[in-house]
C-alpha cells in the first residue's frame, strides 16, 4: 500500500437530493406497509447500491409493466413516466404509487401547457434517458429532442415564432445554456420555461465541483454509470480545471495509480448516491495518507418533498386503524 501525505477537498452539498430521498423512502415505506414483493418500474434512482439494497428487502425491479402480475403494486421511479405508462397500468389493473420527483413533474406540466398553446417544444436532453422518455410522452407530437449544441442545426419547426424549450433536470448547466444560446440564434423568439428546469441539486453539486476543481489534482465522483448527473460532474470537474477526474460506484473501483503525484484529491457524489459510499471512499483515501479533510460548502439545502399522496393516505389510514 502506497502511503502519501495529502488532503481531501470534500464537496458540499453532495449526494442525495430531496427527490431521490423521497423516492427511496417511498419504496422502503411501501415494503413496510404492504410487505414484499413491491414492484418498481425501472431503477427507482440511478444507483446500483440503492437498487441492490432495496432488492434485498423485497423490491422487484422490472423494465416494463407486462412483467408485473395483474393487480400487483408497482412504484414509478423518480425519473417519471409518460401518460402511456399510466394508461397501461390502468389496463392491467395495477395499484400504483408515483414517486416521480416533483421537479420532473413540473417539467411535465410545462410540456403540456406549451403543447396546449400549440408550440413546438425543443427538449434539451440525452436520448434514451428515462426522464426524457417520460417528458416526451406528455406531448409527443409537439416535442423534439435536442441532444447538445451540435444537434441544433437539424431542428425543424413549424413556426419559428412559436417555439419553446425545456430541459432534462440532470444536465450540465453550462452545456444546456450553450445549447439554448445556439437555439436562440436560430429562433430569436424562443420562449423560456417559467422557471429553470435543471434541478437545484444538480446545479448545487456542479457549483461545488467548480469551486474545488482548480484546487485538486484528482477529482473522484461517486456515482453509477447510468446516473446522468454523476457523469456530468466528471465533465464539469475537467472543464473547471481538475487535472484528472474519475467516476466510481464505490471505493472498490478506485485505481491507486490515479493518485500518483497527487497531493490534493477532490471528492463528491451524484444526487442519487447514499453517503455510506462516500464514507467508503474517504476511508480508502485516509488509509493511503489522505486524512486531512476540508469540506468545501458552497450551498445549504433544506428542501424536503412529501411522500406521494397515495402512499400518505395509506400510511395515515393504517396509523388510525
């Protein structure tokens, strides 16, 4: 084991956001209330450790609703689903709990409102992401995906004066604004959403990374590979001046060679990452001489989302029975 004398810059805020916490707790409370199995469409959040932990408690993760027995309970993930998925659940007579993050639900509302006004909607996001699929399903005849600045030139609209944009909530703020700027060059009358679509937690985590990137030799981002906001944190770190940046699911994936010549290591985690995984990385680094830790606080978060109303009603009824 190579022992160094270095320090760690620990980003704050990091890890769970309010929407992720709500979704994970929703599955936990549903298991307590109804007992296993509780079915979950897609990963409840994009973190393998969380999924594995919930599976061990009796959650059953499925890709599509036809894998769920008729009449069973199914939870929709934090990323949201399209109206077609809700309709399929009704057809199969499934009991549902919708754990969609309220910030994603806000984007769905915006999509429906722009569509009702017959605007073409340019959705900035990444193809194939579950959140994009859910939002697009709200107004499929009005929405087209724009996957970054280089995708802008192919956009075709019916009326350049009736164009609005929305975005996936977990994108890089800088890249999204670059995409919107390109769109506005083509469509000067481009209408903005009523409020920023990129979620507060995504922005805060990116700002924290920017704060420490220039001060560290290596940035380690804890998060799963299918977590959009975790992947973006690596990109943000490199763009902000970190010499090297790596994403790991846990400390077990760290390559000790990454630390060669490094005196300062930055650590952060995506919005779907439990703190226990960050603690594991910190312990791993401490064992190799990086025991001097400075927490770099760039924002304070206090937002809490209530559990889905259908689950709240059940829990309340059980408490008063």
